[in-house]
C-alpha cells in the first residue's frame, strides 16, 4: 500500500513555484553560513563584545552611539587585532563578528537585525577591517614552521616595543591596514613566535586526531564568517542605499577582482584553501564556509547570470554581430512545466485500479446497449489538429502507453484491441454528457508557436552545401557558402532560408543564421597563430575574468579536481569510504549526541551541510564556465576539458541516479534554529515530532537550484561535442534523465530535454518509438536547429576513434592559445638585444620584500668577498658577451643591486 501511494504521488507531482536566480533571499543565504551546531557561539560573540564595549561606553548601547563614536570603537578593535596573544585576537574577532551579525541582542525583530548588520558591515569595510582580516586569514593558512620564515608583513604583529602598540590613523597605514616598520628577528619574543606558529600546531594536531570537530577550526570559522558577511551584505544592492555605500560597493568589487592581494585575486587564496583541504594537508579547514565565500566572491566580482547576459549583448555589439534573437532568461521564465511521463509500473497500477472500478458498472452498462454492433469495437478517429492543440498544452499527456512498452503486456491494449467500455459509452450514447469548458484564462496563458527562434550555424550551411554538391555535381568547394552554380533551384531556396528570412531579403538581415562570439574568437585566434608578426600583439582587455584565469592557469587542474572531490563527498548517492575526505569537520560537535533528539538534530544538520556544499560548488562551476566562455572560448574549453577528464559527467549522472523528487522535497532544516530567527526569538522546545515534520515549504530551494545548475553544467560540457555525447549514451543517462522529468519545473525540464535531444539519434529508432511523449516535449520546448536530424537520424555505427581525434584536436588548439597568450618566454628569440652597457646596468630590478633585512650580509657575501675582474671589460669580446660574460657579470650584477 505504501508503494502504491508513492507511485500515485509521483504521478501527481505538483507544479513547483520556483524562481531561478543567482542566489536565494538574503536571509536564507545568511542562515546557511552557520550550522546548527554553532548556535551556542552566538551568545559567546555577544558576551565578548559586551565585555569590551562596557569599558568603552559605560551604560550605553551600540545603537545609541553616533557614527563617529562607532568609528572610534571599531578603530580600537582594529588595533586590538594586532596583539600577539592568540586568545585575545580571537576575542576581538568574535566582537567584530557580533557587530557584523547586527548586534542582535539590541534588536527586537529580524528586520532590525538585518538593518544594523548592513549598517555595521559598511562601517567595518570603511575602517579597513576586511584587509586586516585578510592578513590574519593568510597567517592562519600559511603559518610558517620556523621563525626565519615569518613574512615581513606579519612581523608587525610581534612588536614588543610600546610604540608599536600605539593607535595610528588609517592614513598612516598601508593598503592592507598594517604598519610597515622593519623588525629584526632578535626583537621577536618566544611567545610571539609561538602565537604565529599556532596554526601549524593546530593543523598537525588535526591530522593526528581520529575525529575532527568544530574546536579545530574556531579561528578560521570566525574570520571566514566575518568576511562572508561583509562580501554578501555589500554585494546585495538595496534601493535605499546611501550614495557612499554605492561608491564603497564599486570600490570593493574592483578590489576583490583585481590582483591586489599578493599580486593575485582574493578568490585564488580561497582556491588554495580548497586544494590544501583535499590534499589532506589541512583537514581542519571549514570547507562549507570557504566554498560559500568563494562562490559569493566570484558572483560579486564577475557578475551574476543577468550580468553575463548584458555583457554578452555588449560584446556582440562591439564585434558588429547582429543582436540576440531573444532574451533567454525571459523565455525560460515564461515557460510552463509539463506533466512527467509515467513509468510502465505506474501505468499498470493505474489500469488495474480503473478495471476494478469498471467491473462494478459493467453489467448495468451492457444492459443499456441496444445491440452488439461491430462498429462499437473500433477506436474512434480524432482529427490531427485536435491532437496538436491538446498536446500543445501538455506534451506528456495521452501517450503513457508508449513510455516503456517492453515492460508491460497490457500497456498498448487500448490502441488496437477492443475499445474500453467507458470510451464506447461516449461514442454510442445518443445524449453524451457535456464537457466542462476550460477557463479562458488558462487557454490565454499558453503562448502561440515555439518559444525559441530557430538557428543555424555557418558550419551547418557548409555541411548542407557539401552534401548537395557531392550529390548533384560530384565535387566540393571547401568552405564556400556563396557559390551555388550547378545546384538545382530548391537548393538555392534552401540556402536562402538558412541564411535569412525571405521576407527581409532586401535588407539583408540575417534571420536564421547565427554567428556566435565563440566563432569570431576562434577565427581571430587562427589568424594570430598563422601570422604572429603581421597581426602584431593582441590587446587583451583586463577584465576580472581574465585576471582570475591568469591566476588559476598554473594550478587549474588541481582546483577542478578538488571541487569535484568535494562534490562527490557531498552527493547523497555517495557511499562513505575510509579514504574519502571528511567534509563534516565544521559541523560535528566535540561531544557526540547521547539522546535521540540530539541525534536527529545532528542528522538534519549533516544533511543540510552537504546540501549547502553541493549548492555552492554547482553555482561556482557554472559561474566559471559562463564567464570564461564569454571572455574567450578557449578558456572555457580548457576548464571544460579538465572537468571531463576528472569524470565530471559520470559524477553528475551519479548524482541524479536517485529519487530526485525526494531530494528536491527534502526538509533538512529547522526554522527556529536559522539565523537571525534564533538570535531574536525565544527558543521553543524541540521535539522529535517537530523535527520530523520540518518546514511547510513545497520544495527545498537550494536542492532544486543545485539540480538545475548541475544540468546546465552537463549541457555546457556536452554541447556540440560528439565524444562527450557518446559518454552520456555509454553511461545510460537516458533513463536517469527521464526520471528527472518528474519534477514539474519548466527550467529543469528544459535542460533535461536538451540533454535527451543531443543523444536521441544514438539511442535508435525503437527508443524514439517508445518515448514519443518525450520527443514531443523536446519539439515544443527546445530550440530547433535547422538541418538537425535529432528526431530521425541514426548514428549508432559511429566510430569512437573519430571522436577521440576531435578531442585531441581541441586540446591542441587550447595549448596553442595558452602558449601564445600567457607564455611570456615563447617570443624571447624575437626580442631585440640590448647592447648598451649603461642601459643594461641602469635597469631597475624588483627586489624581494624582505631583501633589506639581510642586505648587509648579501653585500659582504656577494660583493666584498668576491674578486672583481675589471680587466675583463678591457678584453675584446662579441657584443652579446659584453654584458653576459663572467667579467661583466661580476661587475654589472653587483652594480645593478647597488643601484
């Protein structure tokens, strides 16, 4: 009985009122930063703040201070962050976190908490808190193993001199908010060194511990929480923002996307944390917070999905390409979901229930018949236009019998056998019951025609003309798409239709032919490869995506593999293995639960933790693919190849090989424990029944968001790639994707149908015959490509080595692109040689940051202790050796550094 209820529930899945966007609401995004295990730390942050604030402003509250008084107190906290005592720094950081959380103890409603959180975050950023936190985060990540490895920027933390502890104005600080005095090693105390080396001890102890808990990542969690609140709050733009806040937002966006932090964007520091965690060298890193901060940083610096669409329109205009035929975001939002195709088991169960209901009325029905007419046994004919009208409303209706006809014997019995008695009643009865008319509003809501304008590529026209010339002439003309001599008139009309709309032939406006930005970039790259001297040096626009790609390029494969490892560990279909990474380090408490209620709460927290990680990784990968594709197609292809080689395609299919409806409707959340609700309202008593009931939402937003993102990633990896499409076929993705159609959400169904469309011609005629409802849905919802034989073509005899050659050719093109644009040493043989001694010796050389600390020792070792062969300059030599020989090196090298 339970199984029957489950099947009926899956057949009657409701429409999901889901609005896809860059993120969920601000409150939901802030609440997902904290696990339910961290709830006691809210009061801890408040206590540390009040303990320090009570000494600064006696008898007053934070909300009662003026802005100048608040600035003065934040400056006091900023100076306190530079103390050498690790515990004191942690207390100050918790006080700052309480400010960023909105001083919730002084607020009465959640709205007040969000208001003061926004006010305090902009104040914290204006006072330079973020750059100070960045220094502390770098110190926590890259804790040196010996005192000699301490970076000069961290030595300012180790001053024991009283003058170093004095408050300085922000104008006297550097870009990162710290003073720049030099400190010799003998002025650093042993306690200060131990404080700076604390992260290495924490890391080594975490590696040795059998189980890692929240206590191992306390400092990192506090720092990452403050930085996440700053990034997310400033990223979200409100209508009532002050002008200075809007200016600060643009400045912060530029700062995060530029290589200002150690000559690399801030996101690369977070990518480094991900790789260190996955390599098991830092298992205590709180990965959920790192991934959330990394995702929001990229979303802020690169831009969201609507920003990508606007940038795409601008790039097409700059390249003199015709505008886009439609706004894809608006088209997808206007689409309606279709009913999912039922499986054979569901159909058989439904038919059995119908037959049981019909038997009770069969005898009375037979008596009402006037005779046994043979015409009553035939299926009535229906006009085709009526079917089209019906199917336009719902492509999955009236075709359940063809879904999986091999699994049931009685599935197609209503097509050729005797007509069902209830259907016969409709035909024979002289006075049929009138059907209830549909409301006119429902009929109006469906758009007429197809949602997408059909497209055709230049390559498709070339293939069409090549086949036509081989058939009618006997030879081809290569890539010529203009010459139509010798071809019959219908071919002329076909080419005219492919290239432009016949009604607009006078204006020469391209209607169907679509030239993508990627095609222009590929053509430009081929010209630069063929004529490097003639074309000159390429002008590369310094965009945030370009700066990010340059920084990621040396270790891109490590970043991709690390992200996929985390995605695999967080997937609900993954089984726990002893050698897998532990992603629960920042959710497990120090003491494991001892009651059933505590175990249920921790179980919900763990599942919620994994869902948030999947959400962050899926959105992060999709953002990278979309922005790199717009910036340059070969950047996108490079990331895509690394994803494919790291088994991203089977990983996503494995993710969807589950009861996807259960995953989307999962209720792994406890509303009363979500921030800021738990910080403002009294905590009710939790019971096992209330935890089982969960919330009242129809679906889980983050899980549906993750599923759509993963489907979009899969589409981007396989689009126009036959070898990767064959991977979908080999891994038997069709039944997995068909089960995902049960989710009645238009956007998710669209990307599932796209994935099914590209592999239909490899699945064979029998599959298409058995899945006509799916084929009809593809026809209605997916864009049509003229000349595409997806609905009737058969390519089951494709040779795998052809696809392998295609992938190898793409990889060769990517390597040529990376070498030409980013390998600075490749054109050294074409660089002119400087033969002038004065200009060579006068060149300024970039010295290391800590060079001036050991300058005297270097001078003694390299200059005074080495004999200089001045007579070498008087000996005749060739021009190149004049500044590259031993004698010149002995003289010139020293003079360069002395200068």
